[in-house]
């Protein structure tokens, strides 16, 4: 049943009523979103891509995945038909043109649904016990007037409670890892979580996660609570809860690059969806952006177009901080992040998203993208050449240079951060989530970063340059690599020469004297010059 050639048109699935033991019988109907039809939308994971289960669709056999068949069986009502939107059935997955158009509609589809049904899967691993515990922990809160932080006020659940083990299994189901759930749930003001025959409101689920995080998860000593995966769950729930209830939160700090970085660990069957799933959530996406879903494009082209779009729009090069060695299947230039793989490199400054360095001062990126699309030509300053690399994981490592460097680096960053906080007005602090009565939050987060650097240096390498600059990186530098500051990039970068004026990007670095615009001051005073770098 081809879709009418109308941007508003979608298919809806009608699940015929019947007892749970009967074969599943469904049929499709077309509607216009502009007519405000009443329907639910399913948020689930496909699981295996093998469609080995059979349902009846419009009177003929139709193959679906086992997880979807289980969902349809549990969602079928005994005495009335159920109308629901499900991507695997309502979109012709073999029709690329239709898929492109429908994926552009996804946020609107979930936003217009009267309810989103989150299907975690069939009953297993004591999931009924876990769902009952979720209701017990989070069911007493009114999401209309309460914050997730209020969950710390409920009575403790004993560590000996067997529900903790069941919760650990429930919280590790594959649904939480899926990139598309971010848009599906955040677009909805009404969602319900279903596991087997049990269900709870999504807001109840969020308050239960908050309770575990704020109270149970902070108990000292070994505990089964720590095996529930509560920290990542709370981070996800907090993000989705706040976005779904607050227009202010939806609009604040939700640029595309921030979303891509924050949720890089999420999974997608199609690597292009690591980008497409976030487009509808980004606050900085103009309607005419040349970045619309197109499943005819190769993955490498989608990722390259993304970098060009972000750099051109933001006029900075911080997207390069997300680069690391690409997976062999995509063959990407070194300046294009491979979003299909979770980053194995941690940001050198854990607070960088809130208090970024400004190695290039206030300069804007000065770049061009030649038509071959494999080269980024950027203006910047060659700072120095790496001459020595120390590895703290080997026995011969001399800790004295490392410790001296860490002390100087963290003192410099703490002082700069405190100065920045003290210079902020109350309105700016409030907008950034900083208490207006003092800089206690930034101090604690910066000092936590300092402690982690000092106590666990193993993931990083210490390097020294020709002019005795000390720096750290996780990018795998080599002798003769160069350190540069590109215009519009907040951190120094390490490049590896391939030919005259042609380089590959190795990764970002932290060099304390360069982090706050010193290089650009040298340019202004004539001690350094700006030149062109061809990065492949």
C-alpha cells in the first residue's frame, strides 16, 4: 500500500482484538498528521535483524522480528482494536525514498501520538519483581510539581532487598542503548514502560532511577545497588525527563554537536542513524539544512557532510575533538569523526563542555573544503614539534615531570575557572546551572578532575616539545608530530606530516600555557604567524 505523495501522510497499524493465544491479525490504514489522528507510537528495539516470526497484515503473511511479535502479542487488547505506529511495519523499509521522508517526520510522529509505549521486552530475569520495585520507589511522586531531586526524600529500600538484582537485569536491557529512543521519548508528554505483562508510567521510572541515584547509590561499601547500572540510567532518565516537560530545557544547550558527543555511546543498526536520530532534537538545525536523512548516501559521505555543516554553521573546529582512529569499513579522512564507534578517548578536561579552554582565543574557523571532499584546509599556527614521549604505564617512567606538570596544569585551570565564574552575573550563572551564591560547584568539579589526573595517569601520555612545553594526550603521538592551534579550535591539536603541508589529525592535546589564548596573543604581537594546513 504505497503512501500518498503528501508530506503529512503516514501509515498506522490497527491490531485486531482477540485473546493472547490467537494468531496476530493486523491491517494498515493511511492518515494525515494534519488531521490529528488518535494513535499510540511504539518505542522498542528490533533485537535480531532476522524476521523469523509471522503475523497477518492486510490478509497476508508478514515477517517481523521475535521481539516485535512479542510486543504485538502483549499489546493486543481483548475487546477492542488498538491503533499504533511502529516503524518496522508502518514504513516500507525497502523503499529508500519513502524511508527518507518518513524519518524526517519521526519527531512529529511521536510528538503527535497521544501516548508512547516503551517496550522493554518479554518477562525474564525476575522482571516482574523489578517492575514492582520501580513502582514502589518512584510511584509516589507527582511529575507535574516535583523535580527528580525530590526522590532523595523517600524511605530507604534495604540493601538486602532481592529486587536490586532484578533491577540490575532490567536496567541493562538493550532498549536503553538505542539512539532513537532519545527522540521518541523526549518528544512525548505521555509515555508508559511495558515489560512482559507489567507496566509503569515513564515518569515513575524516572523517579525510581533518581531515587537510586540520590539515595541508595551513594551508600558506602560494596552493595548490590552498584550492580544495577543506576548512574547511566539516571543520566538518560534525567535528560529525557527534563526535555519532555520543559520547553526551556529543550531549547537550552541542545546543539547537534553536543548531542552527538553526549550520546556517542548509543547504538544504531544503521550507522547513519547515529546522526539522523538526533537531527530532530537539535536546537541549532535550520529548516533548510542540507543534512536531511538520505539512506542512499554512503556512511562516509553522511559523516563528512556533517563536519562541513557544523564547521560552517558554528565557525569553530571543536568537532575535530571527537576524531579518533576510524573503523576500517568507512575509510574516513582523519578530520571526520567516526560516530559509529563509541569514543575510546576521554576528553582531557572533564568540564570542557561547561568551561572550555580557548586555545585560539576568540578567533573563528577559517577553512575551506575542496571539491574532492577528502581534505580540510584550515588556517592555524604551528606551535612546536614533539621530541619526547613518556608512558606512565611502563616501569621506567619518571613520575617527577608528570607530577610537576599535573600540579601546574590543574592550578592554572582552577584559577582560570574561578576567575571566569566570579566574573559571571547571577543570570548567567543560573542559566548554566551554577549556584548564584558562590563558585562551589565549579571548584568541586575542577578539583575532582585534578584528583583524577593525579591518582590515575595511566590513560594519558606525557610529551615534551622542542621548546620544553609539556603536554598530555591520549591520541598516540609520535616523535616529530607537530602541535598546532587551528583558528576556531578550543584546544591544541597534534598533526602528523604526510607530505609538504599535508597532515593527518592525530588528536587533541592539553598544554597549559596554550589553553587560554596565548598563541593568538603571540600572533597579534608578531611573534607567530598564521599558515595553512591541509588535513587529510
